[in-house]
C-alpha cells in the first residue's frame, strides 16, 4: 500500500462507463485497459493533491515494495532473489530497481569513495597507484595545466561516470558468483539477480546507513564526552566490519538461495566476501582508465 499523508477521499470514478483505450484502442470498463493496462485519466488525477502524493512517494521511496524488499535483504539475504525466482514478484521491487535506488542513496549520502574514487585515492591508495601517478604526471606536463585544475576536472567527471559504471561491477561479480556456485540447474540470470540483491544490500547497509550512523556517533561522542571515536571509520577497522557484514550476507544467501549445507556455505561465503574486495579494486582501476581517457 502506498504511503500517503493525505486523507482518503471518496472514489467518484464511474466504473460502468465504457472507454476506448488511448493506447491500443480496446473497449473496456473501469480504470485500466484489460488489454494493455493503460489507465484512464480523470479529474482527480489532475488535482494538486494527487500530484503532491505522487511526488512524495517518488522522492521518499515510501512505497511498501521498497521497505518490504529492504527488510528482506537485510534480515534474510538471498530470500528476495529466491522469492522473485519462484514467481512472487508483486510484493517486491524488481532487483534492478532496488539496486538503482541504493545507487541513488549512495551518491546522495557519501561517506566513503569506494565506488567513486577520487584522484587522490587513485594516485596513493591503490595497488596500481604507481601507474596512475605516472600517467597523471605525464598528462599535466604535456598539456601544461595545474594539478589542482586537473584534479577538479577528474573528480567531477569520475563522479558522473561512477553512477553509470556501477552496473559494470554488478556484471563482473555476477560472473564470479556463477563460477563459485556453478550448477547445471542454474542459469546465469539467477546469479545476476543475486548480484543485484547483494550490491543493493552492500550499498544501503555498508555504504550508506552504517557509515552515516557512525559519523553522527563520532560527532556526538566528541561533542558530549570529548572522546575521539574516529577509529570507527578508519580504513583498517571499517574494512574488517565490512568483511564481516559481507560474510553474513553470503552465508545466509548460500543457505537460503543456493541451498548448501553449513560447511559448504561457510567456505563459499568466505571466498565470496574476500573476492568482493578484489573486484572493487578491478572496478576502481576500470573507473580510473574510463575517466582518464574520456576526460
């Protein structure tokens, strides 16, 4: 049921009147065409209240499907993909839609630049940083531009590209999932759906909710107790926290979706949780070259 802050009004629509569908030309009674599903637009749909309701639902994602889907991936990873595969789809958001909502929240409330690596991160914090440093130094020397100017242009362009290239990360990791969980009974599409669920989970919990909560905890502890808890968001500490969370997801997903026993599930969850970090490194390298050569 859609969220609404407005009082429900009496439905004045005449369900006995026959309509000709504006889209396909079919004759039908009611609000929706029986052939193509096109909706009849009446006076109430043009009211300010109806528009305000639609905008509220669109921008706050307070539709029941989102919250129901988010709760499921949080409490029972793998269950949402399993439900959708079995044919239960009306209750939930489509996984690709859930992923893009998570993507939207990540770029709206950034704390870490895991998927939107700044030039500083690319030049100093990656295994391939030496290559990046050499390319950037050569570029700014050849084009006679200031480093600060290049860094500003790079970060802006990289941020725009990252919003699109996250889908590359989903596709890349779906291949790894299909190898780790290879079975003649499974299709690649099943693993791709699981990759969408996993990345929606990871973006919402590890990259948005938890780090933003910790930011406020650190600020509150500093302001009220004079205690510095910034270690909670340090690279080393938070990487271990993330690893444990990812292990939890894959352990539950292996049990729920892939129906493995405990021993196999633990082993595969450990492998997948570790490989996530390796795939992130490949993604960041891909993002750098895509940004650098299209700048």
